[in-house]
C-alpha cells in the first residue's frame, strides 16, 4: 500500500511540474523564473518538486534495505 501511495504522489508531482511548464504563458521567460511574477508559475513548479520529493521518499521508505532478507 505504501509503495502504491508513494508512486501515486510521485506521479501527481510530475504532472504538477509538467503542467506548470506547459501552462506558463509564452511571454513569461520560463516556469521557474520568479522575475516574471505570478504568470511564470514558479510557485506551482517548486510545489510540484516538493510533492515529487515526498512521493519518492514514501516509495523508497517502503523498499527493503539492500541485503536484507524478506521476513514472512
């Protein structure tokens, strides 16, 4: 369950980051440029990176350590 939840949160984070880059207006420099203000979607892009990181941490914490035998 924890693996699936981690992968779902990671996917949501990726979609947020991609959406912030795709939905940024053409006149803004890029999605991570805070100089362009709100139209640059910088907050959305950085928030997506944070959500992505949380999902990765959840997924990795559910994996067994290297060399550890599975306990049944």
